[in-house]
């Protein structure tokens, strides 16, 4: 039997939750409704969903707080999170993405758009990723164990940043446009804004610490990972 994707809807407005549920069911998905973050946590503890639709404005804590929590939890860190938000200001979108959301959708949205985005994040769960190891300068990535070290010290890196680094390291010294990166790393970029790439590059650089400078911005074009940086600058203790 085909696996029906389980979609956890974290939304306090029952009319919206009901509308989404009906549409998900009609499209071969299994909706689970939680009206606040605490109930959502109980659902997650019981059965891990395939994707989480997370409302920004929740009665207990902001959806952003929950997104950050689930992104940092080993059990939920690779579950895609799609934030539902009535806010459309750029800062709010960036805050949501920084908290670990994979995408956001602004209310009011059409059910077709929502379904398309859910399918996109589900597809993105299984992108083609090299699983061999690669070393460039002081940077080492192990594709099988998902470990990254800088100067032999392991670093903490999020799942999207890992995928991005994996691609950049396997295609180093070349410049990749944002659109190419969306295509190769995210897998389906129809509904993702190019700004998303910048957010993840910023997070990747922060995760890499001193090796962050190996990820270069090529003005007007895109990004490149290079081993041709001043290695002395990296290896010299400050
Ligand atoms: Ca709400």
C-alpha cells in the first residue's frame, strides 16, 4: 500500500484547519490537526509527521519558537516545516526561515498553492546528494555520516546548510547562481524565492566559523566555494 504523507497542521483557527484538512484528504494525504504547540508536540511524540504546517500566531507560543525547537530536536530536525503566516513583511519571513522553517506561505493562500508547496517540500526530502567524502583546505565533509570538520574540529550544521555545503564542495571553484543552487540543492524551486539562498548561505558561513570565508559571494552572479583563500588567515590563531 502506498504511504500517505502525514501532514501535521498546527493552527488554532478551526475553520482554516478544517479547510486544509479536507483538501489534504482529497489529495491523498493524511491530515492531523493540533490547535496549539503543546498538542502538536504530543502528536509528534506519538507519530512523526512527514511535513508540519505551522501557524505563526498560536495561542501558547509563537510558531517561530516551535519551529526553532523542532529544528533543534534530533527527532524532528529533518521534518520539513512550512510556516503559515498572515505577516508579509520581509523581516518576518526571514525570521521564520532563520528559525528553521523550510518555506512560508502568506495568508490568505489558495489551497492549490498550499498543496503545491507541500508537494515541493516533500520532494525536497529526497534530493540527490553525493555521499562520498571531500576535503578542501581545512574543510572536510563526510557525506555518509553527515559530519563536517574545520581544522579537524567537528562543527554543528543544519540539514539545509549541510546539503548546500555538500553541493558546493563537490562543485568547488565554480560560480553558481542562486537559481542553480535552488535547483541543485533544494530540488524544486518554483515557489522558493532566491532570497532563501542568501539566508542559508549566511547560516552556512556562520556554522563554518573561520572557514566561512571559503564561501565567496560573486557580486551580481552568485556563490562559489574556493580553496584558494588565504589559508594563513584561517590557520593562524587570532
Ligand atoms: Ca493563528
